[in-house]
C-alpha cells in the first residue's frame, strides 16, 4: 500500500459520516411519507432503522397469547446450516442496500434452541456485514448456554460485547419454574436472574452487554405495567420495551380487547412505574402511531430526560446534532476513531460547540448537578435507560394495505390509508434477497410468514428420531429433534420474543 492509498484510507475511516451511510440515509428520507418528515424524525437522518431476520429458526418451546408467527412455525425443524445460510444472505443484502452499519435482531422463534456454535456463527455473520446484532429470546436458558455462545472452544471471548432482548410476560406458557404464571410479579425473579447472567459474564470474562426487557401488553396485564416498570428499573436492563398486542399471526392465540390497549395507556403506566414523567415528544422513529421512544440519564437514584421537548434550546441542540452528526457510526468503532470523527465534525461546524456544551450542562443539572453526575460516574452508577412502546397493526388491515402498495395504489379508505402511511414509515425492516424486497415487520408477520413457514415445514420437517442420526444428517443440528413430535403437540405454535425495532 502506497502513502496516498494509506492517507485515503485514514481519511475515509475518520470521515464523520461514511459516504455509503449518507447515501442510505438520504434514500431512506426520500422514501418516508411526508407526514413523518418532522424536525425530530430520526429515520433518514440518524439511522436507517432496525432490521431483523425471518424464516431462519421459526420454532419456539414456549406458547404465547398472542403469537405473531403462523401456525406452521412450530413445525419447522431447527437446523443450524439453514440458519446460518439465511442469516448471511439476508444480512449481505441489507448491507448492500442500507449501508455499512445498522442494528439488527437475530429473531425467530427462540434463539436459544439453536446450538450455541450456530448461534455464535449467526452473530458473527451479522457483524461481518456491519450489523450490531441483538439475540431475541424468552430468556429461559442457563448461564452455561450463554458462555457457550460467547466463548470459543478455548474459553476465550468471541465477542467484546453482546446484546440480548428477553421477553417476559404472564401471557407466556411453559417457562421452567413458571409454567403458567398468574401475574407479572411471579416473573420478577426470572427477570432478575436473566439480567444477573450478564453481570456475571462481565465480571468473569470482561464481555460487556446491552440487554433489553420486552413485554406484550393486553387488557389482562395492562394494569401491571406500572409494577413491571418499577421492578425492572431496579435491574441492570438497558431498555424497557412494551408492545400492545395486535391481531397478527396464529389466530388460535388471539383473545378479545387488544384494541383497547393504546400507546398512551401503556406509556402513562411506564411513567407511573418510573415515578416521573418521561417526555418523548422531542424525537420520533417512523410514525408516532407505531413507536414511542425516550431516553433517560440515571445518576445514582436521580433520573432525567435526555432531551427536554419543552426547552427550545434542547430542540436547537437536537437539530444541530442531527444535521451535522446524524449517521455517525460509533458502535464497533475504536475509541480513537470515534474521537477523530467527532473532532472533524466539530472543526467543520465550530458553531455547534457552544450549543452542545450548553446542552450538556443543562442535562447535568437535570440529573442532579455536576457533582452528582461525577460521583455516579466514579461509582459506575451513571447509565442510560431507553423506554420504548411499539404499537403493531392488525393483519386484517396490513394485508389489503400491502397488496395495494405492491400495485402502487394509495387507498381512499381511511383505515387502510393510515396503515399504508404507517408501513411506509416503518422503522423495522426485514429483507428478501431472492426478490430484492425490503418489507416492514408487520408485513412479514401478517402476510408473508404463512407461505414462508409452509415452505419451511416441507423443507425442514419435524420427525422423531428412532436411531442416532448419521453424520451429516441435518437433524443432528437440533438437540430438540429427538422429541420434536411430542414437543410440537405440547407447546403449540412458536412465539416471537419481540415483534419490534
């Protein structure tokens, strides 16, 4: 490599916004419906949105009501070769059309049904394509499985950081020790145990983590959201995500009243659990009818909103940050590289410095003052909590809306028009390399999963093993295959740990 090529490489590596990222962001912004192109919109300005896998391991060993997968999902054999092939192809396509960096969920089905080596290989394939992977799980696995995923055969970490999202709610059946929970409080020990595994992982092996807590909300547990939020905030989760139930997936798992649970109803109960307002109006991901997100800073026992939407100075700082720093890649980037990117951005926009410094001072005051923040940082108690509500749409609305969108037709029906608007602004995308399509998660679960899982059931059928599998037999990839037939009858259809983004 000559000097000129080296300098070009350094310049590109330290450029605040990667050229491919900028192109992907501009395209995403152009594709958004006009009604969501607001000053606080993060899609197309700070991120392209979240991504997820599909059809790579649809089987689960718990039952959920509702379940967002089709009835055939739990009749598909776990097969590591199939998983790795599907994950790699989907991530390669996402990398080619959505730029060099994004957050992506390794989602099924239940991820811990994958043999640990296959799970790790899937995460590595995602990272190889610039994705920051998050494994979506019901959390009912042991610490040894986590170690087997994170550590290689020599006991050395494969990853310096891992991300997991665990789904806990009283609508789930079959969890060890809580087969049929009567209320959300019964699950708190399981929530704590799951989080504690990652604290132990950091202490014993130096592997950092980001963990999220997910919960489906129906009329039966809506009034328990406050208690759940209050309990989980005392645990080392980084994100609390709640999803009002929708009529998607296996209709055998539906019950009445899902429409009665609104974003506002859930958010007010989260705030009650937190013990303070959590303002969300300063930013948005996609359509506000779908997503609500806010971040708080925690300095010891004091929590403060990262952004105060009622303070015009905070909004001005937000606008500058999105205009000049939006799309800057921090994850998976060496500290020196991040520092160089920030420095170049500030040198290019020196007028941002006083606004950003003033914002930082206001934030510290909200969090208890410089001394409190410094003390919390020294004691390693300074942290951020992300609060999310994802409001999915019913399949009965998504199917006709998507059919018209495929034809390039905008509906005149108010409900279908609303659904089309929301699909056009979706922040959670799944890829179909074979057709060159990117689809919203609601489309995947409402329209495409049915046919996909029927095909997978034929390609990867469940079958009881009456003899040890021969070498190379795909069934040998699944430790659950031997009792697959009986397990299918006992557990019913698969559940997604989280249908989000």
